[in-house]
């Protein structure tokens, strides 16, 4: 079933303002509301007026954010549903009457109007309703006021012309709930743990029918563990206050100190919680009530531990009773209690980180008057290892330092002057002074162990040497060693940082060199490719020139007509063969061979012509043999009719030495 658009679920506010609620911008458009409008918020029991403020988109459309003051006026808790309406044009108030609660101004002197009310209402245009209460923070402590009467009407807006009356007797608190009770917004540095606890606890305590509808039993207990002062007890009280549950604390060491009455104390506390459900039973230092079996020293402790296990089993049958337990030594708790169905969830509440410490410091200083030079971020950084209690001590010590500076201006026989109160401002100097007196409690055990070791060494040295001299010498030596170690550590850290810086520079230089090398390699690759291209072009030109040269020589050779010209060309070509390249050699050798053949052919042709002429005359002149060079008659070889060799050499030949034709016979030439 869908809810009407004006029905919203209450959520914790981010901005702690007593007069402002936050909605999703889309839901504001659906409700026809604008930023700064005055709205009327109604719950089952009460209603109040507030100024509406648009929030960021991260707020769910079905939720409304309001702080603890507004929730208390409406008598609602986180997760409840309220209705929101436009209040229309709310008139400016002519006169309002507010009165403080007596328990919040006890021991407080000075003018309440000048100190609290005037700064709270100046230029704020806050809406008020008769019967509402509001909390004003200032001067190191909050003061709670109640709206007794407004004029005109039931509610109005406090404008600059509105007359504010605060005279009269302070209000004695009766049924009104205190607005400074601890709530979720008072717990810092535990956002993750608080989310787990709220998810587990709020539904069974406030809406038990949800679990009944799913046939699921509610959780029985939650075990919180962590170092002392981290906020375990504060978390349990905040859950009790925000859920409206009754709170029943049990101190473990106190139960054990009662000896025989310890079982009775436990049983009565659980019975009282069952009668006043919804309720939260908180057991602090549970390891003292239910230690591990091997650490139980007597029968009384055994009976108390057994009784606690029995009571936890009975709680499982109840719908609206939850047991919280806290310990700083979870390994010392009886394993029987850490089973499912008893302490079903174990949540670590450890030392806060930077964000957690900053949140805690802001919570503890929101009621202080801080100077503008106070930088809480610096102290959040310098308080490594501080838990919530240590940070609270730091803020308290800073306030004490401020008060000590003004002690000479305070007259304890009279009321403190308002000017003196206005001059009390906590500065950065006060916090720096407080840092010298506060230390991290989570590190004290380590410091004590080191201190005990040093003392044992000093005691041994004192037995060997003179007591005073030995103790002083050991102390000086330890201090010097600590200083040297600290200096060496700083030096090593500086050297390591310098090495890292140099390494980073070398890495960047190496990457730059690598990029430059790649660029040079690419450039060389392009140059080589260009050279290859040029070489191929040059080679083509050379080949073209060579071809042209060979063609020229061939053309010259073809034009030779005499034997002498051919022989001269062959001799020149033979000389050229010693200087030409390998590429030209085959072509020129072929040309030389052709020249030799042409020379021989021309010689043979000339000889044949001569022989034919001589044969026609019927005689041959004596000539030398072509083989033995003897001048005698030469034979005419057949069938070529060459007259070239003697008879002795002809018997040794198969081919004619001039034309290379096979010899088929010969005839004797006729000598002249």
C-alpha cells in the first residue's frame, strides 16, 4: 500500500539546526514547497513548525531529515512516520515568552538573554510553537528553554522586532524528556558500527510484528569489543534513547564483588527488563562475569556464569529485550555465550581513524566558543591512537586552560561579568597546551611494558654499580638512544624519499630516452628506406648507362670493315676487360669473342681469296706451316681447300686449324 506523498520517514539530520528540516527536491515539488517555506509537521501526539530546506539528491524521496530537538518536540524516533503540510503565511511574533529549565542553568551566572537567546534568534527568523522546547549551545554548556507563550496565535516567526521575555522562575523538569540525552548524533567515529547495530536492533524493539510475520526470532544479544574509552557504553545508551527502550546497566566487577548475591543481581535485572520492555540490558566488563572455563577460580564465579547463560536463553523467548555486552578482551569471554542464539553479533569498536577523530572533536566542541584560528583538522591528524575518551579529555583540558588564563578576572564573591564570559574563547594555543598533557590510552599498555622492561634493566645495573650513578647513566643512555633512533629514522626516511624521487626522475628520463630512441630508430629506418630507394634508382641509371655503353660498342663493332680495325677493336676490348665490373664482363666477353671470330673469319676469307687466286694460277708460294712454322710445301686440306699446314702436322690433325671443319683429306700444293 502506497503512502501519501506528505507521509515521510524520519531520518537523522546532517545539519544540526533546531528550526530546519530537509527534504528531497523532487518531493518538495510534489508538495508544492519552496526552499525557506514554513511547514507544519504532525505526528501522532504532537505537531510543530519548521523551515523547510532542500537537500541533495542523496536523500530518499520518502524521508525527512530532522535533528534531535525537533524529534523530541514531535515525540518521534528515527524511523517513525510524520506528516508535513504547508503552514502558509505565518505571522511575525509580537512577543514571546521562554523560560529555561532549572537543571540546565544550575550554577550558571550572567545574563541569559545576552549570552544565549540573542545570538540564537538574531537574523535567524526561527518559527516557534507554544509548548516546544529548544536547546541553545554556548559558553561551554547547553541551556534548554521551553516556549511558554507566543503572541499572536499558537505559533509565529521570531523577527528582529519580536520582544523576547525570559524573566521569571526557571521551569522544574517533570515529564519533559531531556534534550541533551545522548543520541546517535552524539556518537562519533562509529558510523559503520552504528549502522550494523541499528539494522539489527531497531526493528525487533520498535516493530516486533515484522519479525513475527516472517516467523523469525529477534536477535538476543550484541557483543561490543574494543579498547577502553572507544564508546561501547555510549553506543548502548544512544540505542536505548533513540529507540525509546528502557536501559538497565549491569557492572561486571560489581556483580562479582557481591559474591553470593551476584546471581540475584543478574536475575533481578533481567526480570525488570522483561517487565519494562522494550528494554536494553547492558553488561559492562562481561569477561569478569563469564570468563573462560579455564580461568574460573571458584564455585561462585561458575554459578554466576551459568546463571547468565540461562538468562540469555530465556531472553530468546522475549520479543523486545536485547542484551548488550562490552569488553576489551573478547578472548577472555566464555565461549558458551559467543554462540548463535546468545550473542549473535560481535562488533569491533576500535580506535577511530582520521575522519572518526575529526567527527568526535566536532561533537565535543560544538558547545564551546572556539576562536576562528582553531583548526580541528590539525588535531585530528596529530592524535593518532586517541580514542573517544582521550579526545574528550583533550577538549576538556583546552577549556580548562582557557579558564586558567581568566582566573585573575573572576571575582568569586560576585556574579561573573558578561564581558568576562564573552572574552572566554578557546584558541589554538589552548589546544596545543592540552596536547602536552594528553596521550593515547590505547598505547598506554605498550608504553607500560617498555617502561617495565627499562626499570628491570635499571635495577640490574643498580646492583652492579652505585645506585645513583647507575640510574642516571641508564636514563641518559636510553634518552640518547631514543633521540638517535628517532634521528636515524628521520634521516633514513629522508634518504628513502630522496631515492624514490631520484628513481622517479630516472624512470621519467629512461622513458624519455626510450621515446627519443624510438624516434631516432624510426628516422633511421626512413633514411635507410630512402637510401635503398636512391640505390635502386642509381642502379637502374647505371644499368641503363651500361646497356647504352654496350649498345654503343656493339654498334661500333658492327661498323668495322677491315681486319686491322677488328683486331685493334679486339685489343682495346681485351684491355678494358681488366677494369670493367662483373655485370659488364659477360657482355664484353661475348663481344670480344665475336671480334676474334670476325678477325679469324676475315683472315680466312682473305687467305681463301689468295689461295683461290694462286690455285687459279696453278702454283703456291712457299710459306710457313701454321703449326710448326717451318717453311716448306704446305698441304691443301679437304674439303675446305685451306692451304695452311705441312704434311707432318696434317697427319696429327682432325680439324682444320683455320675453319675447324673435319679433314677428309689433303693434296700437295704446288710451290712457286
